[in-house]
């Protein structure tokens, strides 16, 4: 059933349409907005977060967290469709609270196995850990962009909560992966002032 619904959502016979040549983009409800609008910025930031996450996933190999992150990638596409559907459109693809709650359960499960933080963490270590921190930072930017939309127009509150929780999830995932590789790279306040 879901596969059938997905085929109704997307049908691309051609990649270019020329409809955006004047600087506007079409939303799911058929309306058009400026490509520079807050809504289009948020959609673009979510797409960038998804791309950053995809890069991180490629660096994880067969790590046990890979399937959860692949699920998140799919949900980020859903989230982009959610933001691209203003107002209340019947049957619109929306992020739901259960997805936010699942992220919370996954965060809690990883956190139980990690030592408490004693310092802030530098986004480094292995390539996979650094890429997860990059995806986290881009997700925070996507959240800020979605909040900007919410300040002007209606947006699904679960979408905002999802982005907020996802950045936490990616932070904890980076720590979880780093734990297998010798631990976090810790910030040492003022460590180089005398250098």
C-alpha cells in the first residue's frame, strides 16, 4: 500500500521542467513560492542534512547503527515533503510523533552504554565520527530554517520536534561510534593560549 502511495507522489519523466527558471518553485499543494523563501530554504537545508547523513553512512561500513541511520534518511525525505506541503492538505505526508519517540528511544539506548560527558566534544576522530558531527550541524541549521518558516506560516510541530531530536540523535550516534574507536575528542578550554 505504501509503495502504491509513493508512486502517486513521485513521477519524473523529465528532470528539467523549466517552470522554475523565473525563480519560483512548486509546492505539493500546487502553489508556487520564491526559491528564496523561508520554506524553500528549509526544504533545501533538510536536503543538505540528508546528503550529509548519506556521506556519513557510507563511512560506517557495517556498523550496527547503519540501518537506523538509513531509516532516518528516508524520514528526512518525508520531512522535506512535509515542509513542502503548506497548510492542511488531505492525505499529506507528515512526520508523526511516533517517529520522534523512536529517535528518543534510540538515543536513550545508546546513551546507556556511554560514559557521561566531562567536556564538550570536538567534531573529529575518525572520518565516520567527523561526518556524523557534520550531519548533526547541518541538521541544526535545517531546524533553524524550519523554525523560521514556523514564525511566518503553519508548519507541522512534529517536523520541528523531529529535527530537534535528530540532531541529538546524531550527536549521540557520533559518540557511540567514537566509543568503538578510542573515545571522543574532547575540547580543552584555552589549551593553546600559551602556544
